[in-house]
């Protein structure tokens, strides 16, 4: 029997690839992405819809943390498939009326992209039909100063994001770049980092015999090293 089912192949952006380019209208004027953000880290994130409760809690949290992200050389850019006037009205309502978990009078100063055509959302794989054909899922793209996608996280409509984790991931990526290391489970500045076994200097035996300075090897493939929190803050956050 002939198979008449159409298989639609959707190409999604991937880690390690250049962030797809687009031009868009936002609540802070027009942007040319990622060109306008070269030299900065940027978190591009989508939300399902304006005037919805989970999204409102997320925007208030992100806006409250904007300065913290800026200190880590990271800009924020939001997107939903709503229009500009909806965005403006929603953000004004948040500032004027919403008080939540001690946050009030919250002004969202980062750009929120209007994407009524869904062109950008589709380019970034933010429309996931199993979840919704008409709303973007909660996507997060962490993009580095060269415009390369470094981390992608997708959440469904019902699940609000953990913004401490997004900040942790950003600082871990920056630490990995700055010190040439990897970061273990639940890493935070001040915790030991991981030294990659592949191609690093010294032999496995040297490592296990403690002949490589400052390494703590649990086995030949699993070595950690201490980097003080102050060192991370100085070199990554320039503090
Ligand atoms: C919300 O942000 O509350 C939401 C948005 C879309 C679907 C479900 C919840």
C-alpha cells in the first residue's frame, strides 16, 4: 500500500552553529540579530503569549535580574508571536498593576520581539506542534559574543523557567571558555572544575601519581582542579 503520510522535516538550530539571522521589530526599536549583539552574550528566549500568568511571572523575574545578566556581559531578548501593541500593553500592565513575590513596579527594559508571522519562531524551532501550533514554547538560546549558539533549553507551556539556572549556565559557559575547563553537575563559582583528559598535558600515570600540579584525580579520566570563587569573579565577571 502506498504511504501517503507526508513527513515534514524541520531543521532546528543546533549547539555550536551560528545563530540564525533575522531582522525584527521590538518594544525597544528594530533589531538586526545577532549582528547587533556581537561582542556580548545574549539570551534569546520565547514565551507562549502576552497576558498569561506563567509568562508574566517569568518576565518579572527576568526584568528584575537584567542588571545581574548585564554585569556578566549578557543581554536579554524576548519573543512571542503576539504583535507590538499587545507587547506594549502587557508590559505596561506588569509595571502598573502586578505585584508578585515581592516584585512590583517592574519595568521590562530589554527588547521583546513581535513575531506575528512566526518567521523567527519557526527559524529557531520555537513552534512545536505537539505542544501548540499557535504559540511558541518556552525556548532559551544562550548565544556567545561571536554569535554561536552555546546552549539550548526548551520548556513546555505549563512550566515556568528557573532563572537562577539560566544565570548559572551562562557563568559556567564563560568560566569554561576563560579557564579551558568543564564544569561538573550543579557547579557554581568556587566549586572544583573538571580538567578534560583528552589531549591535556602529562600522562594518565603522572596524573594518578599526583605529579600534575593542583589536580585531584579520582581515576585517569576524572580529574578536578580548584579555582577560587574570587578568581572566577575577577576573570569572568571582572569584579
Ligand atoms: C502562561 O504563561 O500562563 C501560559 C501560557 C500558555 C499556556 C499555558 C500557560
